[in-house]
C-alpha cells in the first residue's frame, strides 16, 4: 500500500480510456483510400498508445524518419479529429474509480503524450474529465514523456509536491517518467502496453489488472 499520496495522475489512452477503435479506424481509413485491404482492430490495438507513430507503423510499416511520414501523419490527424469520440469510452471501472478517489479525498489528473490539439477537445467532450484537477498534454511543456517535466507540471497545477502524487500508466515510458519525477508508479496491465507486455522489466512499484484494483493500494490521505 502506498502512503503519503494525495493525488493520482493517469496516462490517458490505454489507462483511462480505450481510444484504440477510433485511432485504428483513422489509420485504416488511409489504407482503404489507397485500395489496401482493411486491417482488423487487434492489429492496431497494441500500438494505440503510440499515437500517429504507432498507427502509421501498423498501417504502412513506416517510421517517423520516413520522408512521407509528416504528410501521412497530418492526414491521420485530420481523420482522427473527425471521429475521436465515436467509439472511445472509459475502461470498465474507471468512472467508479474516479468517484471513489474523490470521495476518499484524493485529487486526480491526466498526463498524456497526446497533443492538446486532441486532448483538449476529447476531455471536454467526455463528462468523465470534469473533475480532473490537471490535464497536461504532450505539448503542454517543452518535453513529453518519458521526460518528467509533464508530471512536474501536473503536480504544480495540483499544488502538490511530486512525491505526493502517484502515476498510473500502461507504457514503459510512463514508469520511466514517474520514476524520474520521484513519483511511485503503477502499471495498468489492462492497457495497450506498447506491444511489449513484459511489464516486469519496467520495474513499476505496483501493477493492476483492472482500474478498481488501484483502490486497494492507496491509504486515504490525511486532512490537509
């Protein structure tokens, strides 16, 4: 059990919400437009947490250093903007988890590498995020995860020392960022896992197989 924690910070895609159907569809739309066969969602899902890099890697087998990547990325972004809340939902248990955290006196927030171009509209469209004390996107600071600065920024917005925040994510970079920020880390093994599900080698402080499992790891904060 974690002691001295006053806030829980979460990664977004693959931790709080399942956005793989909309991310995958935005990339698959590009394949179909080029007369390539559609790919099933289970091909896209493991890499959904990597955004355009992951989706275009699956759809076309290209990496960000490919000369066509910038144009394809912008096409992907446009497609995603048109559909990013069509089939994106909170994972089972997440609404209840957030309600319980608030009832027990914890603040909470989001730290994602998703740019605010998408993070802003998406979180504004989902009532789930109305009580978040901080929403930090991939371009909210000069650095993105695994750099710790986005986590520091979230802690500042919550008015708490980083050591009083816990970070929960489904990718190795989340654990790296949390550790660098001096925050305990929890691996969400129900998420996308970046296609490399060997969570043990990430060395998180704990792991959960469902969102509500987190509650058993937290001691209620002392009154401020």
